[in-house]
C-alpha cells in the first residue's frame, strides 16, 4: 500500500471505543479515509487499538457504525487503487459531517 492507512500518531489521537459515547454527535472525527475512485468516505472517532473503528460512514447514506482497518486496507477500486487517508483532514464533529 502506497500510503500507510494509520500512523502511530493517528493511533494516539483516536480515543478508545465508547470513550466518546457521552459526547454523541459532538464527538470529533479525527481521521478520514476515502475511496479515490468511488464515493465512500469513513470518518473515525474511536479505535480499539487493533482493527475496529467507530465513526461515520458516508456511502449509500450517512450512518454511524463500526468499520474495520483490515477491510479498508483490503479494498481495491478502479485501477487497483486502495483506500487512502486524507492527509489534510482537520478534526470535525460528527454533527458537522452529517449536516
């Protein structure tokens, strides 16, 4: 993979699963992944430290849920391109992303 999906810094910046539960839609998405050849985007607010994220998935519709680092890493879209991490994404609340 040309770009490492999750750096050590990203791992440190993501709180553990359920850490933001009380914040609801005011929780911050701190990492954004996207499909460069498709319309899907994943915004991570929490990470279990191993494979599972919680956050916003913007695909057929916008919904909160869990998604897997291994699954993101395995996706190959058109031209064999994989999922990428947005290097310029600034932390944003779920409320703003869902608007």
